[in-house]
């Protein structure tokens, strides 16, 4: 009996916790002692989330990838409680000596000093103001943000400095900061991108178990828009054979909620995520598994992942072209293909109470 096989772990996006690709020692737990201990077995199935201090000396990452539309990003957390089975960020935990599987969603590293590091970064000599994205990796509004409020503290620093920010999330907790964001939006200092995978909660609660329900995300879009905050909706990830048929319905619902801009990203499965997502399919959507994996290989040149810039976000081949065409036609139809207002750096001043002279 192994409580971490067959998705016996409750409330998580994966049941696997395979060794990281940089590790040389592999540990195989022996669960035979649980065979007659139902209480202990149940405890193992309900893994607790543990939080650790992240002692990073910098909170800003700089990106030069030609197909990612931002240069600077701020990530308050490493790991993500959302537990999305497909998350491309999972392999980042392997750099910490941990697994991209269960470790990624049960061992969360918290950058408690993120706001002070951000303030210091904005005050450095020679800084040329440019938009900063939260978050380029793990979700800055994952549930732990309700307790630690690190994202909120960073946004307050940005508001003080008139530093333009772009927020990416799939959690309705973003609405907690709507008043702060509304003040920033009045000076063209913020925009929010909300990720939508499906309108079917029976799918999302298995695919991304700790995220906000689709209806809650749409309510968030509506509330943010009503407050004057520009909202972009990302249909992401598009999983051929599983949710690609929902593209028109997602865009229609997002447009009705007030979003004015949209984009889509094809599923990416780097490194160990290929195994994690394939396992999820076999256990949670077994009737779709062969079709989904076949179509993924169809849009990825015969592989499950393609790292080539320009192709990795959209795929290639006739099926990928059909998905892109469906998205574009639907976006035009529901008038959710308009650009968001440009973010402004005109009012920037270092958040130290003094304007720079040079």
C-alpha cells in the first residue's frame, strides 16, 4: 500500500514526489507499516503545508527571453500552494534540492523581506524606471498571501514610488487590494492579468486544486474592472483535447465581466512536469489521456515539450494553428482583443521621500 500512488494524497495537484534532476541520492519510502494503521494512513494522505524563510538577497529577476513580454519580475514566494498539475514553474524547486512534485506545493519559501528589498532596488543609483511584473513564476496571490501580505506590502512600495506594476494571478484574493490598485490605475501604474483554464469547476478542482473557482475569478475580473483597473485575461494553459474547445466560452465570459484584452498560452511541460502531468492524466482523466498526450505531441513536433523560442508558447503545426485561429476569431467576436493602456513611468520617484536630481 502506497498512499502516494494513484492520487491518494488529498487536495494536491500531484501524488508524485520524484527525486530532483540535480540530486544523486534517491529515497524510496516504505509504506508497508501502514497496511493495518488506517489513522496513520489518513494522516499521510493529508500532507501539511510547511513554510520556510527565504533568505534571498534580491527580490527582482531580470528576463531576456524574446517571447516573454516583461523584463523585470518580482516573486514573493517560491513554490505554490495552488498545486496546478501542469505548472511550468515546478522544476524551480529542484534548484533547492527538492522535488518538483509534492514538495513544490507543500514546501513554500516566503520572502518576508521582499518589500524592503524592492524598496532598495528602486532606490539604486542609475535605475531607469520600467514596469515590474508580479509574478513571473509562482502566484503572488496564492492562499498564503492572505496571512503574510507580502504582495500587498510590495504594491504599497510601488504606489509610493509611482512604479508601474503588472500583476498575474488566478486567485480572487487579488480583490483584497482593489482600493490600492484603483489609486495606482488612476495614474496608469497597474494592470492585472487573470488566468483562466476552464469554466468547469469539476475540472479545475482536480487540475489546479487550490486555485479560486472559475466563477470567483470572473467575479474578480468584474470587481477589478468596475474599480477602473485594466484587466487582461489569459486562457492558459490551453491543453489540446482537454480545454481547447472552451476558448470561445472563456473569452465570452471574460468579456462580459469587463476584461478588454486577452491572450492564450499552449501547455508547456518542461523537465519533470512531463511526468507529473502525464501521471495526472492517467489518474484523473484516464479517458482523455491518450488523446491529450497525442495532441500535445502533435503540436510539439513529436515531443511533449518544445523549448524553442517563438514556438514554446504557441506550438507548431496545423492543430496549433487551428487553436490560434479559434482564439483570434473568438477574441474579435467578443471584443476582447483591445490593447490595455500603456503603463507610465512619468511620475516615478525613489521611495525614500526624495526625488532624484539626476
